[in-house]
C-alpha cells in the first residue's frame, strides 16, 4: 500500500530543493569554519568569520522557507515531524558553528589549538556526509548511501566528544590563565555541540529511512 501511495503522490518540488540548499549551505559554513581556524592570518580569519555569519543568515532564510511550506502544504514527501526535526537540526548546526566563530572573534582568541582545528575538520566530514545523505532523499534509490552516511556521522560525533574532553582536561592541567581557560573551554564545547546537532540530523535521516525505504 505504501508503494501504491507513493505512485499516486505528486513528485516533491518544494521541500527537497530546500533541503538540498540547506545541506549545501551548512557544508559551506563548516568549510569556512575550518579555513578560519586553520589560517594564521588574523585578517583572513575575520573574513572567514564574516562569511560564516552571512551563510548562517542564508540558512535561516532556507529554514524559514521550509517551515512556511510545511504550514501551507497538506501532502509532504515524508512525515511532517521529520521535516520539522531535520530542518531544525541542520539550522542548529549552522547556529553553533556561527556561535563558535563569533566567540573566537569576540573573546579575541588568537591561540587556536589543534583540538579546535580537529573539531572543525570533523564538522566538515560530518556535514559532507549530511549533504550527500540529504540529496539521496530525492529518490531513495541509494538508501545505503544514507545509512552509511549516518553511521559515519555518529562515529564522528563520538570522536568529537573524545577530542573535546581531552582538550578540556589538558586546559585544566596546563592553562594557568583562568580567563583564557574559560574562553577556550566555551569555544570547544560550542564546537562539540555543533557535532551533536549533526548527530541529531543523522538520527532524523535514519527515522525517515525506516519509514520510507
């Protein structure tokens, strides 16, 4: 019956393009973050952080469009709750990346440690997988791509937890400046929260996969 229903359901021309825009945008944000943290040039870092802010606003507009379509359309490509949850999770990733970058600038953090760069690298990998998985929602022809991406995202989040915990432990062991410790810890935890939101998005994708594959 589910296959028959899909046959008669009009092809989605609204939600999928918006989700693909959101996936592509959050990948761009993660890449800009990695570049911002990797560069030693403080002026270039400011430029990348400004680009992150711009892309975060783009993501907000896409999320708003998804919610607007959700309020206007009775028939949706998959469960309304999953649409809302996936859009929210992707938006949250962008928000936490933006918060991390903004705090680095606001707190005037110039010493970017290896742990921050590693977390940014993991975010790029996770957002790459998220972008690939979202594209596969268009047809569900390659469900293995979605499933494998979700596994890698979950693994990435576990790695991020470890990297963050070790980095904070070392801060308490070696950082003698209490203010610097607080600033570094705040950024590390915000970056780690961005990876948590990647895992949230993967969990929604797995839910969609189970219901629709």
